[in-house]
C-alpha cells in the first residue's frame, strides 16, 4: 500500500469518527434540551397549581366563616355545602399538578375530610368546631404551600397530619364484600 492511500484511509477514518462524534453530540444535546423543557413545563404547571390552590384555600377559609349553624335543617345549609363542593373540586383538580407527592397526598386527604368539615375528622382530632377546624386546616395548607414555593422543608402540621393519618386508615380498609 502506498503512503498516499494510507494517509487517505486515515483521513477518511478521522472524518467518520468526527462526524459520528458530532452526530452523537447533537443527539445528546437534543435529549438534554427535551429534559430541560419537560422540567420547566412541570415547574410551570406546579407553580400554576400552587397559585390556584392558594386562592382556592383562601376562598374556602372565607367560606368556612359563612357556615350555617350545625344541622341538616339549618337555613342555607344546602347552598353552603354546594359552594364548598365547588371549591373542593377546584382544589382537587389543582392538586394533580403538584410535583411533591407527600404534599399532594396530604392535601388530597384534607379534601376527603372537607378540610375539617367532616364529623369523622372532627372526632379524631377532638375538636367539634367545624368552622375553626376548616380555617386552621386551610391556614396550615397555605403555610405548607408557601414552604413548597420557597423550596424549604415542609413543616409538620397538626390538623393536616391528622387528616393524612385518617386518610391512610380509610384507604387501607378492604372494600365491603370482598373478604380481604
């Protein structure tokens, strides 16, 4: 083999290796860009969810003070419950977009117990004052969301933690008639 042919083959091999490296670099860069875009999209969704949750929790807190006297026959009770259901539905939908699983589950548990409106949770906590419990739970949830926004560790809470424990008890029970 002549020297010219060897130099040509080496040059060709170098060009192929360079082209392959450039191609792999472009593929890697595109994947990194896609991951970054996905992270940014998730962060934006989560941020929007937190904003919605803070507003809806404040609406629920205000609504708690409008709660009629206890009892199914109290005037305005049905309308109050309907409005509470609408607020809780908005909260539940916003919870889906939160990226923090623990916070998501805690707020889901609070929704299940109507943020303290349910008798079962009031009994477990030992506080039979629905208005006060609802306001306190909304405040705890707002505080937790604030910590989440600041990327600080979410503190332990009294009422939300109890709701979470009760939620775990309720969701672990077998379905009726299954014999589990």
